C-alpha cells in the first residue's frame, strides 16, 4: 500500500494524511518525508499536549531525528487549544519553504484547514469557569436548537464550546460559523491520503500499540498527572487516560483498565471512521 501511495503523490503539493487511531499515519508520514522530502506537521488534538508523549503515541526520539516535526507537545495542560489555535499555529509553520506533510486523526482540524473556520471572539475565563461547573445536560438544554443538530451532544468539549460561545457573545455557534472566512488550503491543491485498513486488522494494531505503551512506561506518565487530574480538562480525553488513572487511583485493576482502554480505542476508531465517511468523501482512500 505504501508504494501505491508514494507513486500517487504530486511531489509539488502539500500532503494531508488521516485515518483512524493506530492505522499507521505517523509511520507513513515519516516514510514520505524520507523518500520525497518535506516537514511533518501534527494534526492530532492530543499530540499537541506536553503531558502525553507515550499515551498519545507522539513520534519517538528517533523519529524526530529522522525528519523535522512541528506542533508536537507544545501545549501545556491548562492552555486552551482548539481548531482555531491549531490553524494559527499551522499558518506560522507554512511560512517555511518546505512542503508540509500534515498528519493526524483529528478530523475537525482538517475540516478547518480545507473549509475555513469561523473567527469567534475570545471567551472570557469567567464564562469558562461557569461552564466547568455545569452538568452536560444543563448546557445541552440551553443551546440554540440549530446548534443541537450540528454537534455531538454526548461530547462535553463540543457542547461546552458551543455553550460558552452562546453565553459570551449572545449569538449561537452557527451564527459565527456562517461568517467563516476562506480556507487556508483548497482540496484540489493538495494530496489527500485516508487510510482505511480492515477493522479486524485495526483491532489487532490497537491492542498491540497499547501493549507497547505499557512497555514504554505509560503508567508512569499517567501517574505523573494524578495531582493535576481533572476530567473536565481536555487532556483527560486522551484515549486510555481515564481508564489508566482509575488503576493508578486503585479504583480498578490493571487487567480491567487494559481491557477498557482497548475498548475505548476501538470505539474512538469507529467514531473516526464515521466522521471520515461523512466529511471526507472526496479524499483518496487507501485500504
């Protein structure tokens, strides 16, 4: 498959790579950078965080030596970070003369890149703190009817963002989205790569990668976050974080935490596939 991808690429254009978790995106990006040149740019919302090197499967020390990587582990646990922040960081990287290989599993980032993103006013800390104290159901109930049809109402981060915008600006999230500026890149001007390996193969890869994380010391990484732990913060959404923290806190045993982490990873992969199928119909798919 890799040779097919390499042969299909226009070497003059930026390369966008996505796919479900554990599908081999980072390894492919590194291969392309080695064979065809270019810099690797992160498009994964957990890999931007400085607390999760192992848990988010950030590139290894050797990977960082083999190719130039940007936007990995540069955000602190208490720093706000959204698709808008990611776009602004990306703009800075794109000022370099090197061809970008943008890789990650956060579909919202790619949507923002190719479709533009609404420029929403900065939300006051007081509003964010108020939102932190609300239950998910309370925020859902307060949302504009149109907004409710456009976001995942089970995703606290998405719901809270919509609630904060509505509370702070007096206007709904969809109002601001209707004023979206032109996108940073056009689909027809880039190479797109969507990895879609068979589910059975992906399930095995997910299990293997999680086992490797344990060998690399992910429990120590999670343990280091115990004093900072807050399930309302973005960093707690990393797949496996809640499950392993339950083990660290002696609320469950490692076998259960291991099993639940793998299940959570598979469920996340399923959600990713659903997102890709809905929003990336015009991407080049490789099985």
